[in-house]
C-alpha cells in the first residue's frame, strides 16, 4: 500500500516552479529535489516538444499518466517545425510566465550536450526572465543512480543503443543488478573504433528510462511490455549502431 504523498516543503517565500519533463530518471530526481526545496513551489510539469515529433523513448501517453499520478498538470510547449528553435523556446517560456506565473524552471540536466556552451534552459530562461534550477548539474552519475534506488523509484529502460546495450535491456528495471552491470560497462576502456565507455547517466544518449512509480506518485503506472522495436536511419544514428525502443500497452487493472 502506498504511503500518503510527501508534503511539499514550501517556505514563506517560494518561487512558482515548473519541472522540465520527459518522464525519465533525471526529471523525476529533479522533481524530488525541487519538491524538497523550501524556496520553490512546484505547480506543474512542462514538456518542450517539436511539432509532430514522435516520442518513442519517452511516450507522451506515459507522461500524461505520470502527471495524473503526481497530481500536477503537464503543460505542452510546442516548438513549431519551421520556426527559430531558440526563439520558440524563449516564447514558450514567456507564455508560461505570463499565463501561469512560472518564475523558475527546474531541469534534470547534468552536463553540456554536444556543442552547447551553456545550459540550454538557463540560456533561454535568461531571455524569458525565468530562472533555471539545476539540482543535478555536474552531479556524480553513480550517486544519482544510487539516490534513485534508495528513493525506491521504479524505472525501466525505454531506449538503448549499441555497443553499450542490446535489445534485452528494453523494459528491464533500473535496479541494483542492472546498475552493477552498467558500472562495469562504464569502467571499460574505449574501444579501438573510438566508442567511449558508457556514461552512467546516459548523457551521450546511450540509454533512456521511463518512471513507473516513485515517492510522489499516488499510484504506479501498470504497463505490459511488448517486443522491443529496432530503429534505423534515425537522425544522429551512426553507421553500424543499433537502437531499440520500448513498445507497450496498458496492463489490466489488478
């Protein structure tokens, strides 16, 4: 039986906060950190999504179910297909500020990605007049995974890539056993063809997760797993690299 939801630690002066949401491990950990930060008042989740994008690793239907269980609305900020990417983000953030009073956006970002010179939410937020809260920034990857296990999050692998993983990891739980295997992969030397060891946080896109339950969830998300789907010809997919994503359906009520 689930315990009552943990009361948010809102202090006398707290900024209205949205959590940048994908449904995976890092945004769930950022939510917990923000929830327990007295200077913040979490009022919503927000997903920034390109127009007509298919979210295979982070299915939107699962995100909506997470929001329902968490008791927080999921706001969609759609990035138009042919619009300037940064301007669309800034415009979306300004709308969150004007229509919902959002002062802070919390994100589970851990590090710079690709050619970025600074954190994207921080950069766009500066132009929109919104502060970024980055509780996992430069965090030690293994420590973050241990925290997820200690907090009893229920997470499954929703997308994995070779050479670090194979299709058998799709739908597998992120638990002590899989964590130990990941640590071994992270300790390996770089391969002769230039493949780097696994980043334990998946910060280079090696894997993605979806959360099915956690400390703030009123009830778990119950899904039935199907055979993993293999992707090919995806943007950013290197020659010879194999990618798999989750396929699922709602499980019957117990």
